[in-house]
C-alpha cells in the first residue's frame, strides 16, 4: 500500500517515517515538509539514510499528491491539518490525522478549546476516534481516523 506522510519533518512525522519504513505492507511514496522541501530525507535525518531515496516535497497541491497514494497520514499542527485532510478526503484517500482537528465531533467545542473556527466542520461527523479499545469495529471501515493524543489515551485507557 502506497502511503504519504504530510508534515513528515516534525517530531511526530519523523517517528511515523521510522515505523512505516519498517512495515512490510507499506511503501512510503510521498513525504512533505514546507521547511525541507527538495531535501533528501536521508540528508535531513541521517538515521534514515539508505532506507529511502525520497525527497521532501511541499504540500501545496494535496490533491495532486493524493493521486500517488492509497493512504495518508497527516502530522501537521491543529488547524493546519484540516485543509489537507479535506483535500485528501475529497480525492478519496483514507486518512489518519495525528492533529487535534478531528478528535472533537462538535465544532463549537473545538472552537472553545482551540480558539478558532474549525477549518473543515463538514468532516467532523465522519471521523472515528482512533482508540481501538473504544471503537474497534468503526475503525475497520473508517475513512478518516482522528488519532488520539497521548494525554487522552493515558487517561481513557485506565478508566
């Protein structure tokens, strides 16, 4: 399965690259970074040298990049992730979002906690909160997964 990581040069994106490069069912096809666009992944991160020949690309045209993959991960900051997710979903690409943009189903609650209008409120109802212990069956069919953060996970699982 060909995958993309949008925001691949941040901490979360880099850890995701390391995991995907070792996974036998995933072929890393697209990695984006606005700051490192054009730079080979192995030059930016020597620990990945020799594991991929990919170069970071800018994510300005998410729709075009979506044609190159079967699955996408977004590791972008909240509010910055939603427009990319919207473009990926419009192109029919199943997406796992690691930001907070789709964790809350209510746009008003999002606004209260994150201090701004949600950039893609039409996608909120279809997002599945990615905690298998709570939503295992829904995750099997999900086209948009809102990956939980570490703090909520550390509180929810013991409860």
